[in-house]
C-alpha cells in the first residue's frame, strides 16, 4: 500500500475528510455547514492518502489547557481517529500520529485525547503512539428518584446563559485549585453548549438547574440528554458545598432517566456522590482516561515550572530512553540536575501529576547531579495538582 501523510488543507480536503469521518462515525454526522463552522478556527488534522485519495484523518482542536493554577499550555485535542473501511490495521493511524507530531512542532505543547476502555484496541493504539494516562475520571450512574431537591430550580437556556458571567465566577471559585480542563473565561459556557460537537455531531439536549441559598444562586448544573441517558456535563458550587451539589444531583435524578456522572478522586462531584450513597467504581467499569503526549519539552517545562529560589541558578533537564531536553533553563547555571525517568512518568511530571520527592524515594525517577534538598525543591517547582474533568469540555 502506497500511503502518504500530510497536514489537512481546507481548500482541497474539507469535503473528503467530512465524508470519511461521517462514514466511519455514523452516529456523529456533521453537515457541510457544521463542518465549516466547526473547523473555522483553531483546527487542523493529519490526513492519510492512499492512491491519491483521502483514507484517514484525525481532527485536532487547539485549546489553552490549564495544568495547575498559573500554569497553562497549548493543547491540540484529538477528536477521533478515522480510517476508511478496508484500510484499518495497516498503519495509517500511526502514520497520521507521527505526521501530526512533526507538523505541530513549535505550534503546541501537548497532544491530548479523552479515551475510555483501558483494555481496548483503541486505547492500546493511543498508548503505542505515545499518549499516556495522567487522569482517571470514573463513571457513576444514579438511578431516577422522586426525592425532593429544595432550593433548586430549572431555568430555560436563555435565562441561564444570561447569567454566564456569574456562572464563570462560581466555576472559578469552585475549581480554582484544580487543573485538567480548558482555561475558562466569561462566555465559555455559552460558546461550548452552542458548539457543533453538541448541537450537531452528538445532538445533545441541555437543561440547566441552579441551587439557591436565601434566594441567591450559589451553584449550577448543566445537564445533557442523549439516547435516553442524562449526563452531568458541568456542576459547580460556591465554596465547594457538598450539600448544595447533592441537591443539584437530586434534582437531576428527578428528570426520570439515569444520570451519568464522571468524577475524579478529591473533586466536589465525588463527595456529593458519596453523600448520595454512591461509590466510585474501579476503572474497569466505565472509567475514562485523559491521555497526554508532550510535544515540546522546553516550552511545556517553562510554562508549568513554579519559581523556587533554591533552583534559580540550577539548570534542570529531563532524560528518557526516547528523548531529552531542558525544562528549566538558566542563563549561567552553577550546576545541572537531570531528572531521569520513563515517558509515562514524563507526562505526569510535566502535567503536575507527580510528586517528585516521593517518586525519587521510590526510584520511579532518578536525579542525576542532585545535591541534598534538590528533590524537595524540584517537587515544589512542579508541585502536583489535582485534576477534574467536565464532559462539557469535550470537542
């Protein structure tokens, strides 16, 4: 098979790529008008050609992604991997992944994909191509209930979105210490619920609930409905009140359909689910993964590094069996410390998901050239941050 790989050209590829993806993903069809709107900005894709015809594509959407407070990177989010019938399992997907990594050089910090089914062929494809787990949202399904939810009320879309600035304040107050989601700004919810992903490809129907204290709104829930299943798309409450979150979930259960929730350990939703008597399941039962590949070591390192006085004159490098680079450059370093680790640990390190001090003690990483106190200082510079996942963010 004579295959070629290159970056997407909207002038000549748009219709062929749209038709290919519609054929492969027939439950998420996008119209020509929707495709034009979906790909109008912050979009590209690697494409595969066989005998001069489009045979594969991986849509990529550029997003500013929050790793931790004060640390944001440029992420290219993979939406799906489409390969034409009869040409699968012949290396086209891996060829496109390699192509994307080449043409994205200097244009982004990480590749990211939302994935499920950890033992599946699809999961292994991403892992083989260097996208590695950094977070595990777990799926919990709540059965319908007629329990009352005092202090909650449902709003129409226009009324809810008219207060989008308020919901942004609530979100920031609730999740300001977390990473793991696209950077937010006022107007984000209005933009995302109107995205082609939800309005056309996934055909998601949204409803909106608020919870009030003394007549004042203190939290909100964005609920999605698709194929007779409700899903908590986003939930936020001022002060992280577990009781207010529980009431929003109770209101959702009153809509007469099962309610699916994705929770990470330590987040508000996990605590509210426990108050309802639910438990977080093992990953094998419906868990998800956020999978990351570091495209640019230097740029990512610079953006996620926290200033630590003890390391201001110390250059810090990383080394894996596959690559190496400087993540903390210093103009005139007094010495150099190299963090030696595997690729899966590198993803966790630079996404602020690894406790460096503990990892060094357990020899999951090694520190070459380190002096006493360096492990603690690097652990401070790359202080691990809890992540939280909101399904509404998926594109």
